[in-house]
C-alpha cells in the first residue's frame, strides 16, 4: 500500500519530470491514491516512451504539438485526481500527523508545524499496561492549533539524569533487581516508534542506578503466547541464586497469560540472553476472569510451608481484586481460595506490588520476611484513573489475605505513592545495601504529535528508597537514592530569607535547568496566632493553583521560570486552620503557568501532607529539564510533574522564592546544587568492565567484574 511522506523529504518532488507515482502536493496537503488502477496509470504515464526523433521540420513541429497535447492531458488528469483525493482525505477525518512515523527528531526547524491538533490515544482501548489514558497523558479537548515547537525546545525537554532509552516509547518498569554487582532494569519498550505498541522488554544495567548502559532487548514478541506484547512482569531471586522471571503475554487471540523466563547463562553478570520456558504459558485466566483482565505477576515470596506465592491483578465487574497462587517450581500453580484483597469501585488492578517494611529498623526487607515487627504494603495501579495507591496493614499468611490498618486508606481509595504523573511502579529489595527501592514510570503530558516529532516518550523516576514512617505510623517515606547526590556540583545557600505577603524573590544562581534543591520554611508566629478558624477545605487539584490566596499560603518556589515570569512552575505549601483549631497543610505543584504552549496538559497536583508538632515545613525538589520531582516532609507526600516551557529553557531558566499569602511572612532557608548529567549510553560487547569516576565519567576494561 502506498503511503504519503512528509514534505521535507527529498524523494517526493513536485515537478513533473521527476514525478514519483505514490505522492504529490496540493495546497500543502499530502494526498495518496488508494486505487491501484490509477497508480498503474501514473506509472505508465510517467514512463511513457518517446517516439523516434522526426527527420523533417514539419514532423518536428507536429511532434512538439503532440507532446504538448499529451502533457496538457496528463496535467489535467493530475489536477482532477488531486481534487478527488483531497475530498477523500477530508472525508476520512484522519489527523494530519497520522502518517508521520519518524522515531527520531527531524532536521526540519519547525518539527511540529502549526496545524490542526487532535488528541490521540496512546494505546489501544483494551489490553494490558499500555497505560494510555487521556486523563493522565492526553487532553480531552485539544486546542484547534498546535503550538509551533522547534527543535531547540524539543531537544531541551530530554532529561539529563533520569533514565530513558535513546529513542522511542517506554512505559512500565519490569523486573528490577541487583545481581552480581549490577543493577538490572527492564522496561516496556516500543522499538519502532514514540507511541505505545509492539511492546518488548528493554534492558539496561548500572553499578549505581544513575549511570546506565543499554543492553540488547531482553525479550521480544516472538511466540504465540506473547506475539501481541511482552507485557509487565517481575523478577524473583531464589536462595540458590537462580533467577525467575514471570511476565504477562498477550496471545495471538488477545488472551492475557502468564509466562516464565530465565537467564540463558546465569554466570553472566549482565544477563544479556534470556530463554522462555518451553511449557509456556504457565497460567491462564481462571474461570470467571476476563481474558483481558489477568496481568502483571508480582515478585514471589516464600511461605512458611516452603512454597512460593505470587499475586496477579484483575477485576470482577468494578471491583478490583488480587488473585493469589502458590507454586513449588514456578511451572505449576495452585489458585488459593479467597483473594489477597478486593475493593469495590476501584476497577481493574494493574501492576500489583506486595512487600514488607520494618516497624523499627531503618533498613529494607526481603520480600519473604514476615513477623511481629513487620508491616506489609500493598500497592495497586488503577487502570481507571492511572494512579498508584498504597495501603499499610497486616498480612495473614494462612488466609492469604491483606488487612489494611485504616479502612479509609484501603487499597485504591486512600494514600498514593505520588500525586502527580507516576504510574505502574515496581519495588525490589536491594540486598547489597539492604534497602527497598521503588521505580515509577513518568509519562508525558504534551501531545502525541510532539512526542513523534522529538522521537521519544516517557522516562523513569529517580529510584526512591521506601521506608515505614515511624513518626506518623500511617505513611511511607520515599526519598531519592543517595547515589543521585554524586551528581551534585557547585551549590548556593540562602539563609533566613524573608518573603513578605505577595512577594517574589529572585534567587541568584546559575542556570536552573538541572537542580537539586533542599529548603525549609517557617511562618511567622504572629500570623499563625491571628489566623481565624475556618471551615474552608483546600484541595490542590481544584484550588485554582498558586494564584489562590489565603492567610497562610501559598508559598514555596517557582522553578523553571523565565525572567519576566511569563512561564513558571510553583511548588508550594498551603496552610489553613481548620474548624477544630488545628493546622492542615497541603503540598502542591501547579502546572497552569508552566508553558505558554497550548497543546500541553496543565493541572495542579498534590495532596495533604502530615506535619508533626515541632517540625518545620521542608521540601526537596529535583529539576531535570521537563521533569520536576518534589518531596515534602521527608517524602511523606510526593508530587511529580512534567512541564514543557518555551522560554524558561537553557540559560534562561530561573529560580524564585515566592509568598502569595495575604497575612503571613515566611522565612526560608535553601541550599541549591547544580546537577551534572548522568552517563546513559549503549553497551558495546568489547567493553567488558564498567567503573564510575564521578569526576571523569565511565571507564571500561577488559573483563567483567562482579561484586
């Protein structure tokens, strides 16, 4: 089938003498003929053989007239065909970018021309782990004209120290683990473009989870049981060191099944090659479960009976559920009676995660640990709203069930890992440093059109440590891994800065594109004492953003701002005194003024954050080009935003302190580090070792080292 090509490509000329039969230009629209006989006519016309040259002037004149007549007829036919094709094009109502298939940034300086803009789905409407909801990534009713992004703007959006492939689409983190001195990270990947589809497993390794080497694809869709997608899965390391990888496959009939894979060479620290079990699939949807509602197996944990146990997400009508299976060999399974958990109204549960946290110790725990000093965390990714919810509670091994400590914070209705763009997350136990680590997928909130133009879509969060908050007893604490601090360069400190009500204070630092910011805030006591009690309730998402003024907020920082404040992203606290006299604090990130572009989804994210007596308000912000990751009160509440400024980029990006409260003066102390870029590049087979020098970068040797 013939397809049109973009106007900047040289192999689609418009002059007749070099006319290519499959494309032509009319009123700046690319039109194609779907009629094979018309195409055949074009082929014959453009290759019409010339008659022998005449031998007399009369013959010559006659021949010239004949050629002119023929040229006139062909041109008239082309014009008529153009009109017919144009009408067919308009009738088909195809978005103007539908045939653009480039996976890399174009050399055209106007990579995304001003044209009609259409919101486009980022995946099929049903299936697993495509995570393509317009609620999270798209715009329900897009603007009539796309913003004229240029390559300079699009290039700036690519992050410097967050993990992402060299190009194309990425989504869920899969099977993270630490093995023989290397951190392994697998991920959902489309090798063929910057939109969801053709999903396989990408693979990268690192010594420190900051600097990464891209390895060959780990698993591709080459079997009947995963031909429509090698979807999300998890790794389990057995006591003898054997690695088990379970993953969901979509069969040739679109049935979701569970499959087993393992390393081809366990002695290889890089785990380059993988073998799929010849007896796959090892699990089919049980009776009563939909063929497309059975996915994302967890890391297995060991029961007191010596069996391995996993859970898989599903739903019954609108009730989200987690099925439980026991196995001894990961090839045959027994479905347990009952469910790990079921919560009505939460819809399909994806990417279920289940792990223990210590009530007393600071270190993380292996997934199989249980006991009196242990709490359990259950996390689900809700397919209906594309957010990750967690609940803390207890685990009854005999009944294979999870019971939340607080019914108000049950799975899928209460606490979230992150109140911004953060989905399909996955934890693993890092046995090398005895910590529980969390990965999360950070999608885009621009148009798919722009993603195709820049040639990539989505990144991963900075890995976070996860601990039980012993002070509140009801929250998790998430914090960027300590390794990210190795990227810190020079710093600027600002102590006891006074920000009066309604003020904006410029912070004199170098470029503000790659930053690590730590800040504390105090509200003056006089304003606190004068503030009356109120029945007002504050919600970040419906508040009107940082422009909404109250007696005690908002106040915080403006990141990725330009000098004239035509673009900025506020990260802030908002404090109110409730009707009971207690202070309630919200932590928010406002995207509404982050960009003047009109094809970017802008909203205000955030939630309540617990602040205990005697605690100062504190935050940490990682700014990495188009990503802003924010952590309040040691990580009790986290908010991740994607922002796409057009002016506050490169050296024009600025940082400001602001206080938009009506009554309170705020005192702030900050430390701001410039951040270096991580080394994220392909691995070459002749480079066998990999060492990191934070000053000189990466060095390679001759043999693979293990730790």
